[in-house]
C-alpha cells in the first residue's frame, strides 16, 4: 500500500538539525510498517551557502533562508523547530496560524508566560504538536517507565536526577552568538535549569507524576562575560548550576542537580528511583543498561542487576539488530520521529505535547523563582494533562 506523506520543513541546521534529519532519514528502513513516511521537503537556515550544503548532505529537496518563507509554503505539512530557545515561540505561533503541524525542540520556551501563549495559540489552531524530550525514547528509560507503571516498585519514596557537564568553566568563553547562545539569558531564557534540568523534569513527570512544590538554589560562577554581539563585557544572566528538591503528587521526594562546572563530566544524565519493593537507576553514559534492585529476589542472590535493554521484547528494540547489540543516543530521535508518524495514524497525541512540555516550564519557572526569592514555590503543575 502506498504510504501517506508527511512533508517536513526543518528550521535550524546545528546540532539538533542534524539529529532530527538523521531521525527522519532512518524511518523508511527501520520502521517500514508505518502508514506515513517523512519527506524531507525543505530545510531553513540563514546562511545560504551552509543551508544549501546541509540540504544536499541530509537529502532535503529544497532550502530557504527565511523561516517565514518556509512556513508560507503550501508543500510543507509539519514544521520542525531546531533553533535556539528565543525563536521557538515566534516560529511555533506563526506555524500554527499557517495550519502546520509542529515539532519543537525543548525547552518549549524561555519563560512560562511565553510557553502559555504558545499552548494557547497551538491549541486554538488545533494543530498536531510534540516537543523533543527525546530521552524518554531511549529503550532503557522507556523500560523504567513500564516497570514503574507495572507497580513492581510499589510505593515510590525517592526520585533523584543529575545532569552534569563541564564546558563553561573557562571565563574566556563569550555569551551569545553561534555556539554560545546558551550562555546568553536573552537567547536561552535560563541556564542549566531550562537546558538540562528540563530533560530531567520531563522524564520525572512522565515516570513519577506531578511535582507540587520546589525549593531551589542556583549559582552563576562567572558573573561577567564578553557578549559576542556587542563585544562588551556584560553581566551573565543565566544559572550556571542549579540544585532543587521537591515533592511529587505521589508523596515521594525529588532531588535534582545540574551544573556546567563538574570538571570531567560531559553529559552525565542519571536518575535513580527508590520504591518500597525495588529500585531502578539509569546513566546516559551507559544508555542501553537499566539497573534494578528487587527486594523480592531470593536473599542469597539479591543485589543490583544490570539489564542490557537490547532484546526484541524490550521497548523499540524489535526495530533494530539482534539481542545483545546496542543502539545509541541518535536512536532516541529516530524513535520520536517514528512515534510522531504513528500518532498521525492513530489520531492519538504525540507525548510530550506542548501542553505537557508546559508543565516542565512550570517547574523550571518555580525553580528559578524559588532560588531568587529563597522560598518554597508551588508549581501548579497539572499532571496528567
Ligand atoms: N533534545 C535535546 O537533547 C537537545 C539537545 C541540544 C539542543 N536542544 C535544543 O535544540 C534547540 C537548538 O539547539 P542546537 O544545539 O541545535 O543549537 P545550534 O546552535 O547547534 O543550532 C541552532 C541552529 O539554528 C539556526 N538559527 C538560529 N536562529 C535562526 C533563525 N532566526 N532562522 C533560521 N535558523 C536560525 C542556526 O544557524 C543553527 O543552524 C535549542 O532549543 C536547544 O535547547 C535539544
């Protein structure tokens, strides 16, 4: 049967532009049973020479240098936003008004108010939407969710997560511009809270449910940096490190830490969940493994076991190689692309929708406010939503 086409217009040709393009390109080979197939219709970035080369490299039929032109095209069904955070709202709202489906990179927005406006406009337009919180779609993380949902852990007491990096320790690094827009609060909205903890929060909401209130501290270790655009030394507005603790709706306690000043750590995302009967832990540096301690095991062999999540009956793995053979970071994007296409077939939302991603924004905003005001803050998260 001939497949239905989803004609994609991707905006932004940096890190995420590459992961998403790779994701779409793998669908036909590895998800042959989907009713829809992605068509790499157009890609957009501001530099013509670079975007032309990107289109040729990744197989896009055409290119644009102005995202407004891409959105105005009749031959684009879905707009994929892979640009810095300060562009998400404007592009997403324009795309929604043009009736396009939207796939948007995380964090949804710089601020909660911006995110709320996006959700209002996207829902008013009634367009299909999803946010790329891709770590959910690593097989070991999806398996952790399935194990918690099965009740095997019993009552949950603790959820703790870290996301540690070390790339901004040098005071010589500028803020703003290509490569360092994450250090500029105008472009990024926040530092590690929106960039890294947003991932941890999304996974935590998904696996462990709503977060009710938070108490946080943040630190900006390097207070001033040269701004790439002005050439002037300017105050740094982002949080370099953030620690917060929280309550979940289910009565468990959460503990989260993120920093870009943990020398030696490049992208160490870890989480651990402790329940009444069992515990789980996961580490991005060993992403195919899920560790589990099950108190129901016979006492003489009881201990942490390491599950290599590569068997065909484990999440997503029937699509790949044979048991025992690993997959990587990039596959989380292939899985999200496939799940989006599947959701067109089923008519179900593709989680996390903008509304779900807005709940992560609520936690991020409460964390930043709590750190500033040195007070506990309610998040007003609605979960499930
Ligand atoms: N899901 C994840 O794990 C993950 C990882 C990294 C980044 N991100 C998110 O993805 C987004 C992009 O991050 P990145 O690391 O790919 O950034 P990047 O700097 O590598 O790439 C950004 C791209 O956007 C282009 N761009 C910027 N402004 C534009 C405009 N007005 N019109 C057209 N193109 C424009 C740049 O030229 C560049 O090609 C951010 O929101 C970031 O938070 C998500």
